[in-house]
C-alpha cells in the first residue's frame, strides 16, 4: 500500500516531490499533464485578446501558462472588487451562497 506522500506524487505529476505552491500551479500542472498524456491542445475559454486566441500544443505550454496566469489574476481582481478580499475554505455551493447570493440577492433566504 502506498504511503500518503507517494500517492500525492503520483496524483500531482507536476515534476516536483512536494505539493504545488498554489492552486494556480496545481491547475496548470494538471492541464499540462493531460495535454502531454493525450496529445491534446488547449485553448483559453474566456474573453481573450487576439494574440491568445486559438489552441496551444504542449510545445507552447509556457506561452499558454503565461496567458492563463494573466487571466486568472484579472478574474481574481474582479472577484475581489465585487465581493471583497475575504478568503474561506468552501465548496462551490457554499461559496455561491456565502459570497454571491448574500451580496447580490440579500433578500434570498439561506437554506436551513
């Protein structure tokens, strides 16, 4: 039976024997791993500048990662501007209720 650290290394596949430094790095490592493992290309599913349109093969991953990181930073700034800098561990449903519904629809009653 594998030890906890061994399982993490197998799942992460990020080329490091330690955990990724951030969720962004973990996400990008996952995308790169899938691209490489399956011969896939990736594209950015967001409103992108013309220079970022189209798909990226794994050979252009560094370019993709740089562009994606910029969009993540921009979207995170929009979130902070709309909902504040508070951070919390929450599921998607919990975050929607706590941050979005409570600020955008204050009259909506929270489920008991």
